[in-house]
């Protein structure tokens, strides 16, 4: 499929046809990475990792638990 690069302010814009967007799983607002490989423009979808606090806390164990770090005495109205 062919499309045209068009001017968009001081930049250039590329319209992505719907069928290609669906196949690449991108939509308006998706983050993509642009690279050039062998003179070809490569547009790659960046998968945004979503973290769940409950899952992260469940993964804490003796091997990855860090020791407490001394940060000094309270400076403001911290409650220790």
C-alpha cells in the first residue's frame, strides 16, 4: 500500500490507512518509535507497560528486598 508524506507545520506527517493501523494495532494517541534501517523508515509500535501495585508487591521476596536506607532526621513535618 502506498501513501504520501505531507507537511504538518514544520514537521512531516504520515497518514496510516485503517487496514494497516488495525494490523499494526495502533490508534490515535499510540506511541511509536521511528528508526531508519538500510535507508528505510521503520515505524514500530511501543508497548506501554501497565503496572499493578498488587502484582508488584506480590513479587517482593527475600532475594529482591532491599535494606532500609538511612535518610537522616526529619526535616519538615514528616511522621516517622
